[in-house]
């Protein structure tokens, strides 16, 4: 069996994506993982740990942050708190309804807050937001 990852392999661009309670693990990776994280995608997952995400956003102007939230998952209030903080810090961002998000808006904005009318468990692939975000990440290149 051929090994895909060699012993001397070094990380390239690291992207973290998670749904719901994954925010806890993602925040701990950002804070304690000792690896450079380039992009964070939260799928209805911003319940807490907001200062960790905010410090990470401010630490590097190339860090990309996408927060897709619903009215049903309990992340609405924390998302609005983070939007206010980012606005106060004068960090450019896009706040949009999911129905208005397309490849260009994803490609052109490093900080995105996307409100979805979908249910909590449908925000990843109904529609396929994960695919849209990955296809338009500045850190990934096509293998084709």
C-alpha cells in the first residue's frame, strides 16, 4: 500500500470547517494547535469562544472567516455580537442572506456572515455551501 503522506510532510494551508458544536474544537485548535490556520468556516456553529475567533481574525489580514448561521441553531445572537465587534474594529466584511451569496461574493470577501433560512442541520449541503466555499477559497487550488 502506498502512503499518501510522507514522513517529512509539512502542512500547507489549513482550513477548518465544522457544524454546530465543532466550534469548541476549532477554537482550541486555533488557540493551542501550534499550526497556522488560514481559513475557518462555521456552519451554524458560533455559540461561544468568540474572543478566540476575533483574535485570530485580527492576527492576520489574510485569515478568512465564514460564519453561516440560522434562526434555529442558537447562533444568531453571538453572530450579531461578532459582527458589531468587527464593525467597531473597522475590519471589512460582508453580511448577506444566503440566497444572495454567489461565487463572486465568496471570492471577494475574507470575512462573511451569511444568514440562512434553512434549518440547523441543512446549512452545509442544502444547498451545497461547503462546496461553494471550498471552490472559492484563496488557499486551495484545483487538482484538475
